C-alpha cells in the first residue's frame, strides 16, 4: 500500500471513488491506478490471462499491467486516467469483460 | 552433399512441399528470404476454407475440399512431430452477407458452381441462413447483417503456428533451411539447377519456385510463368476477450487466444504493405456492425499483407517446358491448401506428374486459348 | 480519411509530448509567432520529470530543487500562444505527401490532423529489466514510485527495497529519506569497476561534476541515515505466491534472502521508440546507451520536416531536452521564414552547451551501463509480460527456426499483447543477437504496427455506425 505524505493530506481536494462498490476518498490529482495503490494496494488488482496476479509496473503508460475496469469498461489503462468524482472502479479478479449476451439484451 | 530438391521460399507453400518431400525421403534445401520480406504466410487470416473457392473453376473447389478433408490428419501429424499446437478447428464456418443483395449473389454463385460439377453437387454442403438462424452460431450478431452461407467444411487455425510447426517438422526431418538467404538468380546446370545467392550458390537435381511475389522475377529465369500480382489485405486484431462458442467467418473470427481478427479487404495498390486510416475505419465499422458488443474492445494491432494473386485467382502449378525438373507453385490459399501441398502436390512433383495431373493449373492458361 | 467522417484539422507545426523538450519547443515557436499544436497524453504539462508541477503534491524539500525549474518552464508555456491539447492520445502517425497525418483520440473521439512539420517530444521510458518474478504484484519500477510521489504525494507504507543501477535509484532513496520514510536498503547492481570511471576520465568527470556531486551527496545522506547500500550483486529474484514476499540476490557468489513487500527496480531510461519506429525512421544500436536510437542529423532532424528531440531521441536529461526542444523550434523557424542574427547566436550557443553536456553524458552512460545479460537470465524469466513468454519459450522458437525478430514474434506471439512489445522488443533482439552471434543492428527490431496508443473499435469506427443498444 501507499500512503499520502502527512503535509499534503490535509490541504488537497478529494473525490469519491467507488472501488468494487465501496466508497473511497482519494486525492483529486491521482490516476485511477495510483488511487487503487493507495486505497486497495497491489494485491488482488488484476488477474492476467495466464491466471497469475498482476499489478501496475510502470505508472506511465508503457507496461499495460495497470488494466482495470472503469465505469464498466474493462481493460482501461488505469495510470492514464485521472480520477473523477463518482467514478466506478472494478478490480479485475477475475477479468470481468462484456459478453455478447450482455450487450444484445 | 547434392540435394534432390531446392525450394525457393520458406513460407507455408514452400515449407508444406518441403515437408511432403522430406517425409518421402528426399533431400531438400529451402532458401528463405530475409526477415523483412513480404510474407503472406505471416499476415493472413488462418482460414481453412472451401466456400467461395473455385467459382468458375470447379476443379479448384474440389481440390480445396480434398485439402480441408485432409487437414485434420495433417494437423495431428504435425502436432505429433513437433509438440506444437496449431489451434486448428473444423466446426464449420459462415461467410456473412451484410445485405440482401449480397445474399442473393452468393446463393446464385454457389448454385452455378455446383451445376458445373457432379462431385461438388454431392460433396460440397452449404446452406443460406438468415440472421435469426445464424444467432446460435454467432451470438451477439448485429441486427444489420442479412445472413450468411454456412458450410460444415470450413475451419480455422493459427497460421503463424502452422508456419512454425512446418519449420520445426522440416528441421527434424533433416531439411536444410537457410534463412535470410534470398536467391539472386536461377539457372540450369548440366545435371540440375543452381540458385545463386548473395554469397555462394546451392545446387540440386530439381527445383521448386514457391517464392510468392518473388516468382515475378525468378520464375521466368527457368521458363516458368510470372503471372502473379499483389493484392493487399488489411487486418485488425483486438485484445483478448472471453472465448465465445461461435463459428469463424472470413470477415471476423475469434482466435484461440481470444482476440477478434477482422479483415477481408482487397486492394490493388502494388507492393505497398502499409495500412491506411480509411481502411482501418472501414474494418472497425464492419466489426461493430457484425458484433456490436466489440465497440468497447481495444484494437491491439493493425497490419497489411499482400496476397499472391494470379489473374484468375486460382493456383498456379506447373512444370517448366523449357527446363524440365523446375516447378512453379504459387497460390493465395496456402493455409487451406497446406494439407494438399504436403501430400498430393508433393507426390505429383516427386513423380514428375504436375503437367499431367494439374494441367489446368499451368500458367499457360493465361497466354493461349484453352485448347490443350 | 473517408468522406463520411469528420474532415481533418490542419496545423503548421505539431508537437507530440509536453515534457521538457515539448514545452521548450512550443514556447520558442510561439515567441516567433508560430502557434504550434501540442498533443499531450497526460492531463497537464510537465511530462514525467515535471509531473504535477503546477499543483505540487509533495514539498520541494522532497521533490528536489530541480523540480522548481519545471515550474518556471511550465509557467512560460502556459503564457505562450500555443494550442495545447491535454489528454490527447496520438494513436496514428503516418507520413503523407505534404507532411503528416495524425489520429488523435480525445474523450472517446478520434480526430484527424494534418501537420506540415512535426516535432516528436514523446520522451523516454524505463529500461525493461526482466528477472525471475518481476511480474509479481509488489514489484514496480522506481519511475512508477516517483510518479506516485509527484502525482499524489504517495509513499510506500512499509519501507521498500530499491534495486538497480543509475542515478534515479539514489534520487528516489533520497526523496523517501527527505519525506521521513527511508528505504530498507539499496541493492546497487552497478559493477564495481564502473564506479571508478570518473577517476580515469577526468575531463569528462569535470563536465559531469554537477551530476557526480549531486549523486555523491545523496549517497552520503542515505548512508548517514543508516540505509544499507549493498554492492557486487549480479543476480536477482523476486519470490511470492500472489504478491512479493521475498527477494533473493547473489552477492560475491553467495545467495542471500530478504523479506520484502515492495521492490522498486530501475536500470536506467531508454528512448520510447514506438513512434519513431512506426514512422519507419532508421534506428541504430547505441552501445553506450544500450538502446536503439533514431538517426538524426546535426539539426536534430530525422527526416524531412520531422525533428526528434529530448529523451525520446537519446538520453540526455531534462536540461538537454529543453535545449534540444528550443533548437528544433529554431530549425522550424529557419525553414519557415529564416533566422535573425540574434536567433542564429541563440542557436549556436545552445549547440555548444549541448555538446558540452553530451560529453558528460558519455561518462554517466559508461558508469551506469545496465547490468543486463538477457541470455544468462534463468530460462523461467518472463521476457514478454503481456503474453507471459519466458526466455526459454523464446529460445525454443529460435531453435525451431525463428532467426529474425519478425519471425520470432510470429512463432511465439512475443510482442503481440496490449503493450505492443514496448517491454520486450529490445530484449528479444538482444537474445537473437546472442544466439545468432550477430550485432543488434544486424538483427534489427520487429516492425511496429498501429495503433501506437490504445483505441477501441467504437472510438475508431465512423461516428453513428456503432449501435447504441439492440433489443
């Protein structure tokens, strides 16, 4: 897990993020991946297609290991999306992805 | 050591023949181009497909049918020899018709083809299904698709793994594969053929030109036809998606790893292997029209490859009239025909029977009136 | 673009990236009356090094004095007449007759831009550093940790272990120390003889004295604070079931083990060559920087009407990147309406400073030559993270006949995952180079395929084609 520096914790704007259905207060400047590393940690972030757990590696748009479901859209690059108030985040354990039945119903 | 054959071209066509000949005990050298060469073998959709083949030349449809029927045992043998999984499946396939006009034309075409051949009337099975009927085979099919022709013969594989398995199997059979060894020119020697390379040369008793678009330059050097031209196809592949029970189509199919492969463009643009923004967009439009659920799926890669086309689109199989012992093999359906190339065609070359068994497929058809 | 889609927008000069080089180039162009359009993948200007500089989340005492320079650069950029477009992914770049065609994705819509001149300022990435277990959650890069620090003032809850080679390891360790949370230890992979290079190359060392003293100061501060600095390490392994639990490393021939919850690794930065390769530019292997660099001429141009500057072209650091950005702007101005006498002086001065700085860089490159030997990695080491392919998998394909990077990619799917080979391309080439006894230039790299950034089929499709809901 990551924690905020004490001196910044007080004087920064925050937004509410829904992580797997739970409301979380996070700093408004964070990316989704950064917010998750703070509020959720790197364990149980995402399950890779080979069945192994994965979590963000580079945080700068290169590695694609930070893929995460944002507002129902799976596999978004969490490190490139800045949090917004009310955003819904789902960790991908296991990967939740749209199926043909779901979108034609 | 003097080889029985050298083959110019290490794509799926050349490697399937090399495999067939090596399996029959022949000493074979394969001369392959550079890593950056045009390679239809690395850019195609991986279909093992009968539908749409041979309209206007029923014997080509029959040959395709033979090849897809031989494919299961061909794939199994390759897998057993190499331990490599080809992701091959034959559970039938659907060629989609986006509108009624296309559906009507398709049915007319297939009926005409069958009218020309007793064998195809009997053995080529197909059925037109409208969208409602297709839904169980293609869950999530968009409303703006009219229907499609279904056939039980069709299937798909991973063409890249087929290429790898052919390379691996040939290595195990002792084929001398020389990569990054493009051929400068071809000539007859007193007792066979010589390929001049950037450095040195290779000789063999007989030679096969399976050089794809490279045949344009090389084939005439041995009195073989050069009637090939590039036809560009652009393709998209998406990220991995959950596997869905569905049948492959030439327009779109889900691969064994879960990505959706989208393609089927035909562009006469010379040797330009580039992708273009308008065509990418056209393919994306088509994909979300066929499967609307793909709209939030990410594109991972787009590429283009050059089909090796003859003027009539049918394969070119011929023995040189002026240089007996030199053969030309060229076609754009190297995946579908791989099983046939490894077996029937390799045998015919071994027995020097190309000109009798496959006279229809000679390049002579492009230059003389069709009287034998 | 096809007729049924939105028509393209036009720019005289387009800049990709808003880090030091992009900011400098744009600001200088604006000063000369040319209004460039700047596409930025990020939400605010600054790039990686000056991330979050407009509303800092950590005290300058922690981020360091260099960060203040970034504030001034960004302020100047904000004042300049520039068409700045944050959150804009350039997913498509292609040369067209009179310039360049760009596909730019912003808020779910792709727009086509035509630019007559293009300056690539896309920056660097951290060198992919494979070792067994580097795919485990709990292993991140030092650069990622810096992003977290700058973006949100985030620090690891439990003291991490830092591993690798190069200045960033010590900078991060020092920053954590300033914030009152020093790392457990630093495992320095730099071979001992490389540390002695400054003594042998006094001229270069003189030019590099600023960097060297800064590094020394940080190292001493860490030592004084009791952070163990371990040297002479030549092998590393991350171990854990679902997350990192232990690390193992070999020091002077002996394997040692430590419990660890977070391992931050770093072996230097390399240019991100995805854009330059997708444009078909020539790249050459640079042995000192151990990476492929796009070939540029003296004017920093890589092709007609195309400049590549900053760490996306060759690693030179932020100050050099700004110089190169300004230099490219002056070249654009020169080709547009010529340079004044003052501008020529400005250019010549920047060129001299650049030459001096690059001389120092050679020493740093040599000191921190990455301790990477891809063919000696244990065979279970993952090389392609996306497709989970190991060094052993790649070797098997090479023995099946994959004797070139494109064939290796085809035979294995290496590089076919969502990162599009950014993490494995160079290492695949280096493995082939070892196995086939050819130079990295002889092997080359596999062809880059579009898109150069993520885009969905719905975003790519013609607006209106996507069915909203079917019943």
